[in-house]
């Protein structure tokens, strides 16, 4: 059982066993991913003549077959992709469907997932039941982004409000995805170590010399919300800043970047040029895939922004995180302490992990 003191001045980090143990990895990661809002994609999933997109939710960890459906009114709903008769997968590739028809025995569902018809069941008693319809997965959208949650532990509305507080003034829905600026990285470390590193600017002067020239370390700020937090990087020298409207919480300040982390494994990094979405996908207890997906708002500002050298910063982060992965294998390391002034985000993350695991 994990417990992290709510007082950061007294708290210790999660024990090394959390990161080292293979059994703990699968149990804990299942609980954390299944009870949090997960970004699945954006409106581009539904290209012309596509209204249904099947996918496996965290293959090899949760292995949950799901189906995103764009309803006739434009709303997006996530459904179970498993027929309630004998468990066959309903849809195996993206396409256009008016009904969901199982190819095994002909059970039919509406696009809303509700059971409609089944051959040879006229004599079945107490049929159909509610469970003969497809399970509906909690689905929400923010701007063009689609989120799902298998077992919600917190309200999406609160998350959206936390994001809109600082970046709601931006025309995010018109940001354009850039495939040439988007990349995939394989990190040889536990996924939570990658998040630990992201959640503090403490390491910037030591690990990121170029970024340290763009943001003012002495004024670097962390803002905590219930299930997300925000790091604010203020500009140094000629670094590009946001043109903040009157009434904005940071109006009059030279903000170079808003780094949002959404519990437990999503980063939304806003720069004057646009947005870098980072999705941290666990593979096993010592391997992680990180997707960098770029959405450009003003390409002319990229070279002069704090996010100009994303690949370089990522390589520096990976080197140190992989070093920690090796270090925590030591028999001489168990837990560490938090810097009360610089590691509020990591402390927040560890407290949420401990809380979710205890509750489940």
C-alpha cells in the first residue's frame, strides 16, 4: 500500500519498488489508465466516408477492444467493440456504417450501441436485457480532441475549466496538425519516471542549456489543480511570448510556454506557435512509447519560441530518465525527498497515484 504525505515538506517519493516490480506495473498501470481521461485522437480520425474507428485500448496492458462512432448529429461516442452474444469483434477496420452488424451470428446494434435485432432468438425468455446492448464508454471532447474514460474518477468538466483558464483565448480548434513535426520516441524507462521528469523545471539549468536560455528559471511557476497541473515558463531575452488578452490571469506577463500535464500520462504544451501534444504510453515496466504530435498555429514564431528545439530537449530528457531507470535498480535506493519549492508537480503526481491505487 502506497502513501505519500500531503505535506511536501515531510513527504517522500514513491518507493523504487513501484518502478521496478513487473507485477506492480501491470496492476497499477491498469488502475491508473482505466480510471483517467485518455486522449484517443482528434477530428481527423473521421475522414471522408468514415464514421467508425476500432482500436485496442492500451494493447498488452488493458487489451480493451473499443469503437469510436461519429453519430449522425456529429457527436462522438465510444462503445465496446465486442458483440454481446458470443464476444466476437464487431468492426475490424475504419469505415462507414449505418448499423453495427456482427458477422458471426447477425446480431445488430444501432450506432448508439443499443441492441436492435438477433436471428433465432424469438423463443428466448427475458430477452433482450440492458446488457444485450453494447457498453457505452464515457466520452468527452475538448476543442478537436476526443477523450474517453472507462471508469471515471474525476469530472471532465473540471479538467476542461482548468485548461480554458489559461489557454481558452487561443483558437485551438483551428490549429493544424503537422505530420512532419510529429514524432514517436521509444524510452527505455518506466512511464512514470518520464512523467516525474516532465513535472518539474528543477532540472532545466542542469539538463537543458538551450531551454534555460529561453525561459527564466527563477520565476518558473507550478500551478496545481485537482487532476492536472500547469508549469508556466516565463520568457528570457528575445524569446517569443503569448499576446495575452486583458482579463487573462497572466495579463502583462511575458509567458513563453504553458506546460499542462493531465493525470496520469498526457502533456499539452502550448507555445506562441501552437501546441505539442505528448502522450506517454506504457509498454512494460521498463519501456515507454512517447508520441509527440504537433499542431501549428503560427509557423513564423517557431524558431524564436521556447518550443523551437523539441527534439533536442527530448533527447536530453531521455538520457536523464534512462539514467534514473538504471539507478533505481540499486539496492541502496528506496525513496527520495521532494524540493518544496521546485517539485510540487511530482509530489502531486505521486499523491494521486497512491490515492487511486488505495481506492481501487
